[in-house]
């Protein structure tokens, strides 16, 4: 597991700020009323994969809390917790990817996407609805339909944006062994 | 910055409480309101929250925009609940009383209406408190006070960093977006759906790459100054607890105890007038 050092603390803060800015000010309407394409989950998945589960958990928690906080419509704990959980799962499952080595080939893409699909399905398809049922006693089929729709939309955006970000980031890092001693 | 988080600086007893106190009270209050479904307690919480709202000297005018948002959300959610599960009340309360002789799947029942009333009360009892918290808490003081209630200072520092860099990142996003528009990339509503996604990706990649660079610069600067070497740190915006802070927290703690007591008396989370 990646250590939670100074760099991770800073990454958490910046990640939460990015999550906030994208979630609060950048909204692409998806055509379905009241649902926007959430770009912030692509970024959160990327940050979690690079900096590990604790960073992902806290960045999701702080970022989502501040989004709810700034809208002032009440903090929706069930969804805030699910965002944090998503960051944590992706951080765990993608921790094997070696970003600093500058390699993110086909296996990295597959690994990253498996992590984000599992993360979204568990967070929005299971955790958020269950919390809604426990906290607000909402009817089960309503919350599960809501949860699965947002899981689907989020998986697609994360697959496109998150993968693009990972590729762009690793492309900027020099590969291991790219320098050779002169003969 | 102040605008972004709706912080309104006005002298009032609520403003004088520390950020940590308000955060703890918010958590306890919402925990009490979330856990109970006792109509009498919810109604008392609604009245109580409105009184505290007045004490905090926040005017309806200050928060009307946010209230509008919440109202729309509540209406949509209630309609969805009814569409998906018109007999949810019956499932909870165990009886089924049809109103006005209606029948069929979408017939109104007294239990359903009572469930919706409780649902509404639940939100009404927390919304004023959340609005009050948002309007009376200085975000920087909030970050520093997190440390005081037992959260590790590295985590509260991450919160402080997020608050510090939100305006910068917002500005940078805006600059990149304008640079793109200057080169003729359409990002407004006129562009097609895929066009807008592509344009967003075009902004995101430079934004994230420069943020990664920013992470390196900030963490180097912090490491050079020995961040994380000591067990504790002091806070510029921190304030010590006073008597009223402890009283406020104790009061909210009592609410949680009351919710637990009512759950014990009612034999469950629901107050059932139908039996």
C-alpha cells in the first residue's frame, strides 16, 4: 500500500478541490432531467489510483461534503459516504498499477477500469441505496433504480475521462530504463 | 471565497460558537433527526430549528436561492417515492386505510400521506440547521477546528488545503476554457452532446496535469518546512472552547438520547397512530 505522507496529504487537498470545482461549476446535462454527467468521478478515480485508498477516501469525502455544503441544500450523508467509498475502493484495487514507472499499457487500462466499475457498482448500486433506506426509509425500488442509473452514467464517464487522464499522466513520466549508458 | 460558501458575518450567539462546536452539533442534530421517525419529536425539532435559525440572525432573504433548490428536490423525490411505491406507508405502519373511497394501485391511503408528512418533517427539521451552519461558519476556522475534535491534523490540513486551492483551480479552469474558446472550440449549449464531452476532456487534461505539478510544488515546500514532523500544530484561526460551546454540544447530545429513548418506548423507529 502507498504511504500516506506529505505528498498524499497535498494530493488529498488538491483532489478534493478539483472534485469540488468540477462538481459544482461544470455540469453537462445528460438529457434526463436532474441528472448531470459527473466529470468529477473520472478525476477522483485517477487521483485514487495514483495516490492510494486513503487519499481517495478523503478526497471524495471532503470534496463531496463541500459541494453539498456550498449548495446549502443539506449534506446528503448517504451520497457523501458513497463518494468516499468509491475513492477508497478504486485506490485499493488499482494500487498495483505502477504509475511512477511510466507504464500504463493495456493491462493498466483493464485493471483501472475493472477497479472503477466495481467501485461505482458497489458505491451507487448498493451502498448509497442501502444508506438511503436506513436513514430516510425510502422505498427500495426507487433508490435502487436511482442508484443503478447513476452508476451506469458514472461508469461511462469514468471509463472515458479517467482512462484518458491515466494515459496522459504516464506519458509525461519518463519510462524506467529509458536512459542507456554510453558504450 | 466568502461568497462561494455563503458565509455571512453578523454578530449573534450562534456566530460566537466555535466551528468545531457547530460541526459537532450539526452531526448530533442530523443524527437524531435521521434516526427517529417519531412525528412528535420531528415536529419539535422543526420548531426548535426555526427558533435557532432566528437566533442566528440569518434572514430568509439570504438563503432563498438555496431554499428554492431544496424545495424542487423535495417535490421531485416525494413524487418519485409515490410513483415507485404508492403503498410504502402501508408496509411501514401495517394498516391500510383508503381515503375518499378510492381503489387501485395509486389510490391514496392515510398511511401513505402520513409517511410523506414524516418524510417532509425529517427534511424540514435538518434544513434550517444546515443552512445556519453554512451561513455562520467561517470555512478556514472550520478546517482548523476539525483538529480540535480529535481528527488528525494531517486530515484537517488537507481540508484547509482544499479550501485554499478551490479558487485557484476554479480560475485556472476558467483560463483554460477561455483559451480553448479563443481557438474556436464551442463549449456552450450550442455544441452537440459529444462535442461538449470532447471539449470538457480538452480542458480537463491540462487542468489535471498542472494540478499534479502543483501537488509536487506544494508538498516539496511543506516538506522543506518540516511539515508532519511534530505531533501537534497550532492554528491561526483556532479559538478555545467556552461555556456556551459545551452547553450547545450537551444539548444536542440530549436530543440523540431522546431519539433513542423514543425508539425504545415506541418499540421501533416509527410512531404509529394507526393501531
